[in-house]
C-alpha cells in the first residue's frame, strides 16, 4: 500500500478541486434545463476524481440491478470517498439522488452541483426537518429517481457499522421500492475519516440482491432494518468487516 505524502495529497486535492469547478459548473448549467442529465455529469465527476487519485474501483453484482427498476439504495458509510466511489460504480440509468449532510450543499461548485442534480440535504442537527426530508425524497422517487441513503448517516471511525437510522427505511416502505444493499470495501483505508493523507489502492463495491418492501407496514421497519444491516455487513467483505 502506498501513501501519498503531504505534497502529493495537496496536489491531488488541487486537481480534484479544479475538476469540481469545471464539472460542477457544467452540472449547474445543465440542471437548469434537465436535472436528469445533470446526474450524468455527477457520475462523470465521480469517475474523474477516482482516476486523478489513482483509485481503481471493482464492481461486483451489477447483474442484481434490473433495467428500468428504481430502488432505495443503501450503503455503508466509511469515508469522504464514498460518494465519488458510488457515482463511479452505479449505473447512471438509476438516476441516483444522494441524501447527504446539509453542510456539503454550502460548498461552492460542489454544493451547487448537488442541488442541480436533485441531491437531497439532510439536517442532522435539526431532527424536526426529518418529515420534510422524507417528503422531498418521496417526491424525487415519484419523479423517477433512486434515492441513495447512508443509513448510518455519518462515517464509521473504527470500521464497525453504526446504528442504522430509520429515515431511509420509512422512504422504502412508503414508496414500496425494493432496497438495493451495497457494501463498500476500502474507502476507509484510502481516505481515513480522521486523516488527511490519501492511500491509493483498489476499492470494491458489492451490490446485493434487492430486498422487497412492497406490502410492508411501518410496524415491520425494525425487521427490515435488521435484514438490510446484515446484508450490507456481509457485502463489506472480510477486509471491510469489523464485527460488532
């Protein structure tokens, strides 16, 4: 495993920032006319960031995605690298709409592009906004998007899965869309949440079998959460998994 030193990491961040300015601006402009096409630019941004950082991504389980089917996508949350990794790995045809922490939307170019692409801000400091967030997410589902939720809501610092929050599961139950479980293995090592240096190495994204939700009621949320948690934990792989 190689580690980029402070100078190399600084140069990588400059390059990623430049790409973000260019593609972020393009996303904003395109989003004025077609948010669906703006998402395509977001996928291009994810692939570009990983190429610059020298991080190859292997994707397993793409055959679990049915063409034309929408999902509530759920993945473990390991690092600031997770969003570009998922954008690079998932088919653009899913029209992914990330639920991401609100502060990211305040970042120039990046935040502007996220709004233009229909990504949904989540205010973790003010839980009174949760109902409005779910309503907004269901509206994106109705418009044809597949929301992507990090059910842990924040990065794990030690590799163990954090408790899963209920919001994404309520969206899945209310929409009747199947949950598409995704396991990320490697982002936490490439870009640790508590460090600034980048350690270029391969990352693996594993896509599991969809978990049906049609016909489920809110009373079955806990069981659905437990099933999804077990599957995401399995998909993280032996390297990514650290048991509770």
